[in-house]
C-alpha cells in the first residue's frame, strides 16, 4: 500500500542518515573511478533537503510519494568542457548500476531553443543500502560543464522563485547567455586540445594532471601552480615514460592510500606542522604524490636529479622524512 504524504515525509526523516552515508560512498566511488580513467572533474553529492522533499510532495501531488520521488539524493559531476561529458558518462555507466539515462543533447527539439540540454543519470547507489521495503536506494547524477553549472546555479536563483513569475526580459536575458555558455565550452575544449598536442606545453602537464586528480581524493586545498610546474619539471627527468606513468602513480596511490592519508593529515596543508611552522611545503602540493612514489621506487635517481636542479635540497629531505626514507 502506498505511503501517504505524511508517512513518506516521516520515513524520509528517519532514513536520511542512511541515504547520506550511501550517497557519500557513491561520490567517493565516482571520484576514484573518474580518476582511474584520467578524467578531470569535480564530484559533489548531497541528500535532498528535508524541506525540499516535503515541498516536492506538496507541489507534485504524488499518489505514491515515497516511490515517485527518485532523487532522494543527488550527485553532480562537473567537467571543464563538454568534450569530457561523454567520457564521464561512460565511467558512470561502467561503475554503477544505471536505471536510465536522460540525454537531451541530440534532441532536435532543443536546436532552436535557448536552454541547456540535460544530461542526467538515474543509478543505484553503491553499498547495497535499501529502504524499509527492500528497494535499493537510487540517486540522480547530473553531468555538466563548469560553464553550464555556473549558469544553472545563477539562473535557478533568479528564475525559480515559488509563486513569482520573472519579467520576460529578465528570463530572455538569462536564456540568451546559453549561447555564450556554448561558445565558452567550445573555446575551452579547443584550447585544451591545442595544449595537449603542443610538444612543449604537453611536457610535464600530463604528469601534473595525473597527480592533481589523485591528490584531490585526499584534499581540495588550493596550491601553488607555479611551484608545481617548477617541481614537476625536475620530477619528469626521473620518469622514462610519462604516458604510462599515470597508471603507475594510480597503483601506488591505491596501494599506500592509508599511509598517504596519514602523511597528509600530519604534514599536509591543514596540519599543525604546516600551519605553525610553514614547513613541509611540498606536502601541500599535488606533485607530492610523485615525490612519494619516486622516493619509494627510484630514490637515488630522484636524489641525483634534484641535486642538479635549483630547488632547495631541504624540500626533498623534508619529504623523505615524511615518507620515512633516508637519502
């Protein structure tokens, strides 16, 4: 028998902690899966707000609200440009049990409309968490570019006010921005492709990109890109095959994840060591993962290469101390 609106609301409040735990586990799973595939993206998640759940029941007049509200939790996968939407979508399909995909990008009805095309995936959350009826919990995954996400969040605040119809000129102005969003995405995609193909610019960028994606699974703290490029330039001299190194770094990170988590907790950007003394600077940088890996697998080569560079030797000895390796 379907739950009434009040019963569904009460159940949601009771189940919210389990739903939150499940969607956070799914978020972590997606972060690791996209990182393994080398896809740069931001993954965030949250369960539906209690007030939003109740409001949706009221607005939609569902006959069976508990079953019909399928977005009890949501995840956003934000990629830098639209060229990464399909690779990200493929990862979602491979790592989760997909219920359905809503992809409006090729819908001919959207060609002459100033609206961004939806790309949503309904999927079962990881971990096997189920509701009191034994039905596995699902989440709605939205895949967007950074530009579309910015437009969506901004327009939602202005256009979707309950009981208020925005002026036509305001609505039209906001929808006209979609043309600029599309142009922005195209230019970013073109620029990224050009940099990837440029022989000089590509050198080292591949290493930093691989390290940055993995580093973000430990912390999203900002870092110095200038220092990263300077350091990676030295580290690249210790690596024979940059193309294959991404997989090697991933395997190292997964093998020593607990040890790395402890290292960043003790010496990373939010640690007492760093905040009080400003020491262990490289532990607050994504290239620290490459340094740890090189200290573990090629420390003598790293040591000799570092000494020939202009980087302070204390930076490397500090990292060796963190990793528990003598130089």
